């Protein structure tokens, strides 16, 4: 039998476990000794056999097989060694010294030591010094020892628990690159293991696993791997599979090689139980019950049992376990014991137990539990004790953190006692253990100090995993963090503080996204913040990333909505999201698909998916779906102008109105096979549905209006046969009319015989009921005129981003009394060969005033983004559609009358001409990434500004293009956009610079005079004589807002002229 060695491997939890260093058995038979006696006279042969057995002794020392080593040495001593070479005698004596030392046989060790000569005496003296801990081992002395001496020294140092010393030896080997025996790496690996540096230990053990003679090498290596995997465990990573695999390998090794686990049963048990707690708690008790009583009684095993009961929220059972082992005085056990009492609201007991604890067992974490219980019972005492504890532990930020846990979620207490300590020690906090830093981040977030939380996060590296419950708690905190502030009216423009809040939440989420922790959760919250900031392009980018990860229906719907909002016409952009939604039985998904198909011009598909949205509602009321469907139908009306509404004969995809006496019912025939499985339980449209395979469908086919049909033995007359989509539209319109408040639909009902005056009154009542936005419009107009802000507003703000009304707004500003269109000062620009970025406001004004010829000299220099061409094409198409479906705009005049203003046919021609003009310019593509990255005025997101003000992406693209091309001129006739350009250091001007640069002065004078009759500010002042100049001035001052802007300009101009006349002695007619 092998003697158990007292070498130990420290358990990763809280207990110590014995690991035996054992070797294989070696038998010295009587035959060997008889041979030895018979050949005493043959010295060469004798020495050869002795050397062979001495080599065996060396191997036994390296394998630490003390039992077999003793047998060989004892045999030599029994039969005598006087007849062999002196050096061999000394070697045997030295091995006798080593085996006696390892056996702790001090008397024999000293006897053998006294017989040693110089060659072995030096090594023996060094080893003996290590045994008595008199020798302070260093690498230089250690490295010159014999291999056997090194093995024994390592064994002694390891047994003494000086693992750091062996680790230092390992570092020396790495530095000096010397070759060492496997036994050296073995002890270095074990020492690193006991220092809980499992990664490094595994490197050492892996190097020698296949060739080491130590039988426990495999199990120790597996345990190292398991402890690494446990430390790195994350429920959302692949390490769960790794833990399962390692668990199975450990069990297999236990069965295969039971001798190898002798002495480390407790460590193996704790590893197995920890794996169970992490990934298979249902098996915990089964595994625990298989242990021997001796293993079960181990403190570490019991500790894991307590954790198991806590996991199951069986705190009373956990208390029983901790009660048995708390006499160990281990702080971890004491903390769990007090914590369970706290959960069970046994606050008095916690206080009493704490006050009876030995001083050396009290930690700041345990003190925190005690303080928390005092707070419940005696708040004043809590404040007093907390102050005292802070004074006691103030030098340790780690302890201060634990004390902060006692205040819970009370921001006021945290701010008063801990905030300054945390903020002043952020660098020290960042050096703490990774999970603890994340816990501190959580505390800062609870107490609404997100800025400090972000600073702390940015100071640390991702070095570990975060438990699922902690991650979800942090996500919930960031999700709820000042959420009410960012959930205001969707039309509201955020103020500086609100923008800062949204940016902080995004920065916080970005850390977790970049670190890979529950990315899908934090991306969702980031998207919410981007939505509040109106950063539509970045929202789209993040939403696409989120969909790749989750494939969620809601995300696909949002992506389609954002693509539509960005007016994206690329079919491929929609395909994957449509495909992802097609199998969903979800009205929102169907409506999203329908909207996409409608926008892409696939009207029939849009019709079907719009119907499916109502079909899957199945007579339930969802006002958002109803509103969406109405918007879809109105959008498609122009394309369906010539569609058949009423049918004379029953066909597929129609709704048949049938009547019996005074009872009216509806039958819907659905041709599509994909709807058939839902038909029997579907009652959408208040109709009975039949599919192609139903007998009723077959019987109804080809029946005509007026015919009598038999259904369920009852006879009905066919009253009407209507297209299914038209009937669906009627049905939804009726629902909306009955719920005007919820669906925001104005319902006007007029009898056929009612007078026109009654119709006007009915319309006015409907408008008043809907609550017009006249006052709000007036305020926006004042803002555009700089009366309540210095920056002003873009023209888009006056039409709420509705570009179908943009032309009307521009005309109103140009021609209405007491209005003005602000384009900014005129710049004298030498266009030379510079590239010119032309914008939509300039194109529109140039075309409205019929002065597109001013572009001719520089036509080849003009560059526009491709999105601008697409935008103008859409405006032309929508203007055409609007004329098809509506006779015009109904205007409520100030005198109380209502007038129908027909649509101007010239609008379609206007946009068509602008589109054709755009085709003459160079085009550049702007990517979504360029939009999201573009900033103005330092670091302000342009995407946020433009989305907030509902300015089309093509306007943003013009700015990006101007910045991208560097040496160019940005031409824009909207002063707000010119100011934005200036903040981005973009050279800008209005379209008036083209007139200023005209070589045809007669045309320039003509255009200036024409412009002077409008409210355009500012125009160039070009005249061919004094009379025409006076007329020009007169026009420029005609209007209150115009005169305010132009008076100083004209006054300065007159002053300059008078000074010039005076210098040249030219007489002046003061009239």
C-alpha cells in the first residue's frame, strides 16, 4: 500500500482538500537478492546491477513513491553496500537520507547525513535547511541541485504551503529559458492551482499531462479546467456546454482511476456541486447524496448545500446548514447566515449575532448587513453607527462600497454619505474585482448618477462574465432611468438637458453592447433613446443589427417603418424583413408588409396584406391597426382609380351582401389557400368566410345580384357583390367614423337633400371638434421670423414635415402681406471651377420664379445627392395622386365662409421640371453610416436635428456631400439650413449668388426687380440707372418685415453713394 502523503491542494471555495502524490508499484523479489549475492566477485556486473536499481530509486523519488523507495533502500542496507563502488555507496546513502526526510524519520535522516561526503553533503545540507525552514531558498542555489534534490525541495516547499516561492521559480525558468524536468512543471502547476491561478496552472499541467508519471495529473488538470470554466461561466455563452463536458469527464476519471482521487474527494465534490448550482440545479441533491458522510460533513460541501437552499428560496433550511458550520468562523459562512436571517426579517437576531462575533470574523460586508437591520429598527442609531463605520473604514474604498449597500436604494443617504467618496476614488474603484465594479455601477445608476457610472465603466476592461440576474437588473434600471422625461409628446423637440440625458443613456448602453453583454436588451434601449432624439438613420442602423440577432417581429415592423420614413425605394432593403414577417399571424406585421408593398408600387400585394391585417384582427378593435389601414387605403386610391368595385356575378375575393326579410348578412369568399386554415373561426368584416374547398363557395360561384340562394336550408337574396378590398375599406371606415376620437377621423354625415349651407356647418363642427392647430401654427410662424428664438426655424417646421404643403408655405412666405422668406445675405462668389451643391429650397425657388437659366453658366459644376432626385420624384408622384383622389383643399376663411381651392395643376409640372433639371447634375451616393456619423456645431448629431424638425434626408445629404467634397459651395435658400452649414464650417450662399455672378447684366437687373416684389430676403441690389434703383428700393421697403431687414442695408448703401459723390464733386439731387 502507498502511504498517504500530507500534500494538499487548496480548494477553490473555503475548505482544504488532500491530494496524494502516488506512484506505480515496484516489487523487489528474492531472486534479485540471490543474484546479487552470487556475483559479489564480479565487480563490473555487480556495479551494473546496482546502477540499474539506483536509477530506479531516482525515478521513485521523482514519482514520489515513498513506499517502494523505502523497499529498495532497505534492501541495499540489509544486504550491505560495502562491496560496491564508493560513489555508488554515497548515492545510496543520499537516497536513504531523502527517504528518511520524506518519512519524517529524523533519527535515520541525521545518521545518513553524518555518513555523507562533500559531493552529496552540500545538497543534503540545503534540503535539510528547507525542511526546518532555516534555508531561505533562492533560484541560484536551487538551480544547481541534483534533480532528485530539486524534487524533494519542491515537495517540502509545497507541503509548507509556500506556493508563491514555487511560482517564482517558475518565472525564473521562463526568464532564463533553462530546461527543467517534468516534475518541476508539475509542482509549479499545483502551486498555481492552489493560488487559484487556474489558467496558468492549466498551461503547466497540459505540458506534462501525457508524459507525467503522477497518476493524479489527469484529475488535477480536469479540476483546473473546471474551476476556470466555473469562474468564467455565463448563462448566455457557450461555457454551459463546456461545464457539462467537464463534469462528465471528471465523473469518468473517478470511475476509471479511483486511486488518483484519493485525498481530493472533497475538492472534486465541491467542483461537482458548484457546476450543479450553475447549470443543473435539479441534479444537485442527487449528486450530494452520493457523497460519503466524511465528504458531506466537510465545511465547503455544507456551504454549497446552503447556497442550494438559498437558490430555492428555502432560507430556513439554509439557516440550519449555516448554523452547523458557522463555528468555523469563516466570514463567508457568517455573511450567508446573517443574510438569510435578514431575508426572513429576523433583524433582532442579526444584531445580536453580530455583537457576539469575534472581532477577527467581522468584515465590512458583514457590518453592512448589521447596519441594514439597525436601519429597520432604529433609524437614528443607524445614522450614528454608519458614520462611525465610515470613519473606521474610510481608507479602504472596498470596505466603503460594502457599507454603501446598507443604504439600499435611498438616493438621499447615498449622496450624503458615499457619493463624494465614490467620485473621488473612481480610479481605485476601477482597479477592484470586475464584478464588484459592475455592482458599483448598479449602485450609481440606482442613485441616478449615470455620468459617474459611465466614467467608471470606461475606466475598466472586460475581464469576466456578469451573472444574468445582475445584467437584467442593470438593464431594468437603465430602461426606467428618468424614462418619463423622454416619453413626452413625440412632436416635442428635446431641450439641452433632455438631449444630455438621452446621450448618457446611449453611452451607458454602448458599453454593454460593445462588451457583448445581453446586446439585444441594451440595443433596444439605445433605439428608444435614439427615437427620443429623432436620430432616425442611427435608429435604422441599430434596428437592423438587432434584427440580425433576434429576428423579432416588432423589430422587423420598426425597420420597415423607418425605411418608409426615409423614403427608401430599394426593394432589396425590404425583402428580408418582409420575408421574416410573412409567416406571422399578426395584424401589425401584415400592415407593415402592406405599407412596404404599397410604397414600392406593388398595389395588388399591398391590397392583400392590408386585408390580412383586418382579417387577423377577427373583429377585435385595435385603433392603431384601423388608422394604419385607412392611411394605406388612401395612399393606394390613385393606383386603384379604375378598379372594379361592384360585380354582377359572384367571383373569388368578393363580399356578398345577402338578405332574408329584414335581416342582412355578409359572406366573404377568400381564394387564398394560406387563409383557409383560419376561415372556420374567423368573423372579420362581420362576415361568414368560405374558401375554395368549401361547398358554399362552390355553390355561390357565378351567382348574380337578385338571385335567391340557399344556405343552411334558408333562402337569401343576393343584394350586392363587392370587391373584398372595397368592402374591407367600407367596414374600417365605418368603425373609424364611430370612434372619431380614438382614430382621429372626422366623420361628416349629410343627407342627400341637405343644403350646401348645412354641409358647411357640418364641416365646421367637425373641424372644431377635431381641435384645429391654428394657434400652434401662428407660434411656429413667429418662431420662423425669429420672434421667440435667435436661430429661427426651417420652412419644414411650418408644414410639420409634410412636403406636399411645402410649396404652399414657400408661396405664402414669398407673397403674403407682412411675411418674409429668409435666405440670408448675398455673397459675392467667384464660382470659378468649384463644385456647387444645390439644395431643394434653392431648386424650388429658382423654378417658382422661372429663373433656372441662372444655373446655365455653372451647370457642369453642380453636384447633388442621389436621394434628392428620388425625393423630387416622390413629390411629383404624390402631387399627381393627390389630384386624382381629391378635388382640392377646403379653406376656412376669416369671415366664416369656407372655400374649396382646387389643386394647382402647375404643382405637378413644377416638380416634374425640377426632377428633369436634377437629372442634368452630377450625383453622389450618401450612406446611412455617413448620416449617423455627421455632426454640426462640434458634436451635435445632424441626424437628430433633421429628424426632430422632420426635414427630409435629402436635405441632410446635401450638407454631408458639401462637407465631403471640401472645396465646394453649398447653395441653399433657407437661412436655418445655411446656419447649420456654417456651424459645420461649410462654405455657403443663397441662389442669389448666381444672379450676382451673371455676365448678362440686363437679365440680372430684370431678376432683381422681379425679386424685389416678393418677400425674399436678401436680394442683390442691381440696377441700370438711378430711377430703376429708386423703384427697386421702394419695392424692397414695401412690407413691415421687409422694411425692417432692408432699411439698414439701403441706408448704408445711400451713405456710401453720397460719400462717393462728395469725393468726386458730383452734384446730388436730394429729392
